[in-house]
C-alpha cells in the first residue's frame, strides 16, 4: 500500500504526531484526567477500534498480560486505578480513523497535517540500499549515515513494504531497519521519527518450519537452521555465504530466536545460538568449507544489531550438553546469560 505521510495535531496536547504518538498521547491524557479502572479504560477505548486479532492485539492491555512486547509501547506504561499499569498498542494503519472518530467524541480536536517529504522522489525509488556481501554491517552503516535524511529513510521503508509482498527474505533486513529506527528515535526524540509500517504478524507465516516453539525445537534438533534454510528456500550448498543466503538467514534467525524465547528456558535458546556455526550438511562442494568462520561472526553481528548484545561482554564458562540441538561443546562465552536477556526482551 502507499506510504501514509499524514501527521496529526491535537489541540492543547501536541503537534506533528505520527499515528503511534497520536494514540498514545490521547490515551495518556485521558488516563491522567480520569484515573480510570481497567474496565473503564477498555470501555472508553475498546479493542474494536483497533480491529486486530484480540488475542494478539487490542488497544490497551495490562502490562503484565502482554505476551508480545513488540506490538505495544512497553517503554511507557500508564498507571491507572489501584496501581495497575497498562500499555498502549503501537501498530496502526487505516484503522487510525476509528481511533480519531472515538477520540473526537471524547472532545479531542484533531487536525491532519501533511508531511512535507518529497513523495515524487520516493515513488521514483531513485536510491540504493546497501544489501551486499558485507551485510548486515554495510546496511547498518548506511542507515546510520543517513539517519537524519527523512527522504532516504522513507524510501528504505517503501522498498521493504514493496519487496515483502513477494519475498520474505527481506524480513530480517526490514526488522533490522525497524530496530535501528527505534534506536534513533529513542536517542534523538526531538530530531528523528520512526518510519516503518510493516509488522511481524503479516510475514511470520512465511517461515515454514513450525509455529509451535516446542515443535520448532524438535525440528531444528534434526536439521540445523542453515540446512533447513537451504531445504525450504531451494538453495544449493554453494549458495551459503551469498547475499541471498545471508538475507534468508537473518530473517529466519530472528524469527526462530524469538519463537524459542517463548519456551522460557535459557538453556534451550543458549544451545540454539551456540549451535549455529556448528551446522552440518551431507552435500559436499569441492573447495568449499561449509563451516567457515563467517557464520560465527554473522550470528554475533545479528545479536548485536537486533538485541544490542556484544558477545565479548559475556565472558564466562558455558557447556552445551547436546540436550536440545545435538551440540556438545564448551565455550568461553556465557550463552545462558545472553539467552536470558533475549527472553526478557521478547516476552
């Protein structure tokens, strides 16, 4: 769909708000003025306004009940009656009109404000994203160098929205873009806006391993992730190390890590992460070493860019006993601590 550049002004509350900020600002203001119970809050802002699957989404949720943190503003919980903390949905598209209509009935005066971005330039797609053999570092460097270039960032966003309709290999890179723009937004709130519109639930169905975290663990015990990607995406062993394989690996790695996190067992996730560079394959290509060290470095970079985890900061003793993914190895990196931090950030 076409990128919506609309921003909003709310009389007396704020200007130039994107959809996420618009919703959060109004809910926050109403909570502060009314000190509602949770039931009163949901009556005023019912789930039907958002319209998504109520098991996953909704408009407001008790902080302790949220299972998927990426759909809610977990950084800014709101305190309501009896000390309960609630969080507000941050995924909005055309359904924002439902929220605006409900808010105006409450007396809020909302005015749309068109963004001044050069849409013609964006639609012409006259730019290049650095998705090359040095991915993800080259991509991260390009985004960092252009983090204040609103035109460029919107073009990147449009690229991912277009490509994800037909090819899920860009899912990981798109989520990396999302993570980085969130980081820029947090660190430079007065100067930077987050630009993504795609959301996880639209694309997770493309990852054809297993949706259930425990069954996923069993599948990957039989076939390491790298080999599973070759099988599912119809790639050859000689493709390992190519940019296509790296893009697929980035996408699958993020998906699998966050599915396994729901096992809530750091030993399972630790062994999975540690096992990634120890994959095997029955296919042999002359002169090609499947277990090249690049995969170790690649996983380390993904941990850093997605979860801000620098493995060099986690020195310790770790032993994988092969209970979950058939890997028996000792390491000087505390992967259990790394796994627990990921679990805490996901759940």
